[in-house]
C-alpha cells in the first residue's frame, strides 16, 4: 500500500492502521525529520520514499507491477494512480478520483469523514491500549487558533490541536 501524505495527521494514523493489518506500507516523506517521524509511527517495517525525488521510480523499484492500493492524501493523484496495479484500489481525501478506465479495473473512492460512535469507540480503544498513536506535535489555545491554521499551511508532522478551556 502506498500512502502519499504520510506525515500529516490522517496519514500518520493510516500508516499505523495499514501496518497493523499486515500491509506492506510505502510512505512518502522528505528525508530527515519527516522520514524519521514516519519511521517511528509503528514497529512494523515501513518503506519511506522521498516525495521530492522521482516517486514513480522509487515505487517501481519496490513494487515493479504496481501497488495493490493507494491512499492519496498529498501529491499528484494521477502519478500515484498510475502506480496502482490493474485491479487495485485508489482512495483520495483531496479530490474526486476519476472514473477508472475499463482496462485497468481500479476500485476508486473519495474519502469523507464519517465519525460513527462505533468507529470512534474502536479508535479510542486502540489509542487507550497504546496500539495506535495520535501524534499531536503542536497545540494552540482557542485565542491563538489563527496561528494553528498558519502552522498547518506551513506543513506539520502529525496533528495540530486547538484547546478550548
């Protein structure tokens, strides 16, 4: 599974969930603090590739026939879709995924939040047990909320939290 955008809050959780389910995870991050962050998310092996270099060449070196699934949270949707094997799956949280051509038979989905009580309870249980980490790397009180949005625009590792007293 290729997770494009693994350094953000959603991507960090996706890396952990995919690895916990036995997926071989390829995650995008820049070398240095970003790749270090992704590597510490799980004890499972995660292959980190540098999204500032040739993503296609790096993925093809690992998975010559393409990956089974792509989670698109950042980067070029067309590029990562092309890295999916025929019959694979592509999901994007950013943009509608174009209808797959008949010859590729890709399963496609646009991700939207659906925080049901069952889902939130299951995730909270995983967090409470330590099986899932929610990396909050900066916190802002409500009065400084505009600063949180500015920090998000600059890029962040993990989640940004706004606290309400």
